[in-house]
């Protein structure tokens, strides 16, 4: 799945609709018009930070794997990854990569810039990109 960034910050009406406090002025490190590969996706019902946003886990412009509200993007390739598995936990639904299910701490290790995790992340991105090269 691929998306293109349409904005870097949620509007006041988007925040209201998602139940995000107006005081949240987060500007995500993404570039308007740039295409991003969706690594995984899920919802965050009742989150104090994300409200009720659908979240795309993407690699931001600083190389960090982070969840970003889907409202900031437009889907340009809706094809789901064959490497995703559905996970349901109460009212939370996610489509997670098998790699992250097998190693629940992998995303944290990537965020912490651990060398082995970054190498694994490079391989993950390659196999996801290969799904879109046909």
C-alpha cells in the first residue's frame, strides 16, 4: 500500500472529528506531495494523543518508523501487502507485518536505531517495495 502526503498537520476540524485535543499542534516530519510506503496500519481508539485516528506506520523524512494519522494522506495504491496479518485486540484492529508479530520489540529497536533492527527494516522495505514493482 502506498500513500501520498497531503498535509503535515491536522486541521482543527480533523482534530475535532477524530477526538484529538485542539492543543495538539504536532507537525509530522513528512513532505506534502511525497509518496510513502505503508509498513503497517491500525486504529487507535480513544488514544489521548491520536484520538480515534486510523494510523499508517511509515518511515518519515528522518528515517523513523512512526504512526501518522491517515487523514494526512491520500491512498494512491490500495493494494494490501501479502506480508500483513490481521490482529484484533478488543476494539483495536491492525494489519501488522509478520516480522513485527514474530518480534514484538522490532519497531522499538528500529526507533532506537539498533544496527540489526535497521538491517532487518531495510529488508522489510525491499520486500514491500517489490510488491509494487510489477
